[in-house]
C-alpha cells in the first residue's frame, strides 16, 4: 500500500484524529494482528520488536502501537475502487522467518507498509477470505513455500506460483469446518470486529466493474497472448490464485464462489458453538474489563449481545451477537493443528506424507539428511519438551478419521 521510502512524507510519528496506524510486517504473525508493538520497545526504531504478552492478548481493547501513522484519506485513496471492506488480508513479504515462511493474517483497515503486501481477491466474502488465510498458513502450504522461496523475499511472482486452493473447490462442509476456527484465531480484539461482522452477515460478492475487471492489485500482470494460447491446463494453473488479473473476464473465467450457496444459518450456529466453547475453556481466567452498556442492560457472557452484554443470542439476527474470542494458547494450538490436518487432506496427502512434511526423520530415521521445520521443532522441544505441533496435527488427522 505505502512505500516506506517514497511515501514517507505522508507519515507522522504520533496518533492523531483521522490518522490510522501504519503496520509493518514484523507487527503481525499467522492469525495474529497484535504480534508485536512499538510501545513495547520504547518507540525506538528497530528491525525486531518484543512480542505481545499473554495479558495484553487477553485484553480485547489492546491494540498495537505503530511507529508511523498515515491519514485515513490516504488509506482510502490507496484502496479506492479496489477494496471496500474494513479489514485487509496481508502477508509478510519476507520469507526468512526461522519458524514459518508463509505468514498471512487479517488486519483491521489500517495503513500498511511495503513489507506487508495486501491481497485483494475478486470475491470479498469473509468466509472465503478465512479459507484463503487458513490455506496460506497451513503447514502444507508453508512447506511448498519453503521450496519455492529461495531468497528472503516472498515476492508476488512467487506467490502467483503457489498452489492455493480455488474458492470453488470448497464445499459447504469445508467452509463450516474452517471459517469458525479462523474466526476464533483472528477475532481476539474489538478492532477485528468488522471481519467478524462480515462473517456473520455477509454482503453479496463484489461484482466486476463495467470494464470487465475485478478488484485488481496495482501490480497485477495480465496474461500475454502467448500464455492465453497455451491451453486449458496452463490457464488452470494460472487460476490457482484467485486474485483479480488485469484482463477482460471473458478471456479468463476465474471461479470466485463455492459450487453451492452457503447455508448462513448453519454457519452462524457453528460460530456461536465455537464462541461458547472458547469461553467455557476460559472460565477460570480473569473476566474482561467492563464495557459500556445501555440502561437496564445486564452483564452476561453466556448470552452475549452485539456489545458483548446481555441481549441474548439471536441466531437469525443480522447483528453480530458475540464479543471477541478469548486468547487461549493451548486451544489456539489445537485449532491450528485441526486446520493443518484438514488442509493436508484437501491437498490429497496421506498420513505418511504429512508425517514427512512435519519431520522427515519420523519416516526415514534420525540420520536422514533433509529437514523441514527444524527451528519450529527445536523451539517446541525446548519449550514443551516435545514437538507439540507434530503430535497435535497427527492426532487431529486421526480424529478426523482419514
């Protein structure tokens, strides 16, 4: 969105009215828009920032502090005629992270520096956006990214080659499994409420503009005549990423919706079940700070309302009836493992192939020379005394009955 050098004249160093934070890639992580903050670093300019504490994660009102701020009007100008939502899909443009290479998440509508490119899919439905983010954060996708990205930079030409599952491949069952889990992982603070609201009450998919183009990125590349003449197989590969391409729609029909309409009532029930399960798992935790409420409104976490207070669950209401999910480290690890196992199956892997991606030594023995997620494994061995991700993912695979 913003080039940190060329656009620096637009930035200021303190929060003011009608200004938004300017996010940098180091400030977010997978399913986490509050990963690190400059207020934890005395606002000194640094390439590394302290990570958010557990107490801060559990505070729904906590937001990270950026080094720079940019006016809301400049952000709107950048997104004009490209994206109309109050949330963004972003990824780290640097693949050199020791633990993971493919780092995607949902952000509030903020300014974003060039180290965190924005994805603008043709279809702006939140349930499919959740599938896209889950896909790109999965272990299988990360493994492939590691093979493709032979430099520290995760450029768009690499992203375009990666095997993203197209939205028309997702069934109702897939979306019902993935979307509520992604919502729990991402909707952990009030500033992500617009994404949750769109998940609860989706607007119709954004139509193509009159000139036949979708919401194209500024750096989208059209297919050349030579590419368009290379047959359906090539076009199918080109369609793996459903980002808008700057060509007439009739020349390349990119599927943008599932084959069957989404049962929104059922999805809402599953979201509520996910929320209640999250809060039941956190019953022993310190309650959230009191929130403003209208006269006569009663406190209730068992019967949430759009404000998070007492009006009761209304599955058929278009208003989002739940406050954010509570941050729960063990539960988040379990949910991510479930998504990893689910996507491994969507990609057609066997259990042994998944075992290899997690750790080749588990298949071929400790002397096998190849490694996949060595740093992740070593970190978990030090912290938990086991390779926790491996255990949870394989247990999730077995539980799914594959």
